[in-house]
C-alpha cells in the first residue's frame, strides 16, 4: 500500500495532490501535476500523470524467490574472494604488496622534487633541509687542513679526538690488510652514526635555552640542524650499499648511548669545547675520505669509479644522472670540510654572537 511515509522518503509528498489510497491490487491516479520524475524504486516506471503502483512483494513473488533459493540460483551473489572481509591474511598481504609495487612504479624523480602516488611514501631525502650544493671545482679542491690548538680547552678537544681515532682504527683493524669495500662501508656507517649526534644535541640545547631564557638564539639552531641531517644523509647513502649485521647495530646503540650522554653534558658545560671537538673530528673525517678517494683512484676500490651512485645521493647533492660512487665520496668530503670550518668558527664565537652562516650556506 502506498503510504505518506513512502512519499516523504521519495521527496515527493508535496508533488502529489489528492492521492487516493486504495488496495494493493488497485492504482492511484495523480490528479495534479508533479514536477520531474518520481522514482519509488529502482528500475520502475516513472510517475508523472500516470498511475502509482504499490511495490510491496506479492505472495507469488515471494514464492518465486524461495523457489530460486532452494534451487541454488546464486548468480547475483558476489564472489566471497572479492570481498575484503572474506579474504585470508595471505591474500590481503599479497594485494597490499602489489599496490605498493604499482605505486612505486609510477613514481617519477626529477631533481630535488619527487612526484609519487598517494599510496607510496616519498623517497629518502625528499624533505631535506637547505644545504650547500658543491660545484666541480669545489669538490676537487678540498684539502686537508689543521687548526693548531691554543689554550687548555682546544688541547683537550684535540687530544680527545686523536684518542678516539687511534682507538677506533685499532679496534676495527682498519689499517691492517687491504681496505676493501666492506671495510669502507662499515666504517662510514659507524662514523656517521656518531657524527650525526653533535649537531642535533647542540641545536636541542640551544633551542631549550632560548625557550627557558625567553631570548632569541642568534641563528645557530638552523646551521646545527642542517649539519646533523647532512651527516645522517651520509649514513643513509652508505646503507644503500650494505645492510649492517645485528652485532653492528648493537654496537651503534651502545656507542650512541655513551656519546649522546657525554656530549650533552659537555655542551651544557662548555659549548666552545664541543664545537672545537667537532672541528677536529671533521678534520679527521676529511683525512678519512681523502684516503677513500685515493683507494678509488689508485687502490682496491677502483670499481667505485664506474659503480652508479644511489638515487638518494643524486637527489640530495643534485648530481648528474650518470654520477658514480667517486662523485658521492667527493661530495661527502666537501660536506665534512664545510663542517670543519663551521665548527671551528662557532668555537671562536661567543654564545650570543650572531651566526655568520645563512640557511643552506
């Protein structure tokens, strides 16, 4: 039977006037015009100057549906394998992997920006902070330099770094035997996990000091954060070549815990000592990467002259598409030389002096 509730649900109660309610087997005449078409059910005749039927199922229709059900006529029932809540865990995992692979295949990397689909995460380095991009002349003209220590603080920083360098070389047997790719990659990975600590600790300390004292920072924080991220990107690049073992990861965790604790207390006591310490640490890093470049050109690492650079390195340093691992090591050495100058400069400034280095410079 056609009721007023049915008309309200169709949004047509005001469109029908003088509707006569009759039995299911009868019809209803529409005496006053209706605007547009009124659909009371899918795939039914439209109602405009026509009759309105009652679409309640009759006993004959119900019996027909029951008969089809008993006969097993399930053509219109969806396949359970296509429904998410019926899929097994393995099927869902396979579907997810296929979606990620398809999205990754659609990603297009152009320069420092990346166009990816919503289903795939952006590649490493997409959200990097501003940092120096080196020209070919700058890459080739990096030299090993040393700032002689002057005063007690400088000498403490210098000899601390020398002690750490000698101890690490001895423990890793770096100077014994041939310096293979495995030795170089593991050394770079470990040293960069340490080198990424000072910038972050110093930036955090100055940030909290600025909040606590309600004073400006004088522009140091952004330089320190960029340095920390730059060292981390060195690590991410090396990890494209080799994945460390569990033992190596355990050593990294231990070393990080010790060094973060030491450097945090040291920076609160003497920022000058810490920046001078990092300056001397970067001097050693330039020496290390200079040795690596020598091994690439004349030693056992000659295959890095032709080995393709990881996509991460090409994006981050804006290298040529045909860049090799030699180009990557040259860029890393230039970064370390820059950190060497920056930290020796900051160590010579007062804590409230303005930072002379602008973002990305």
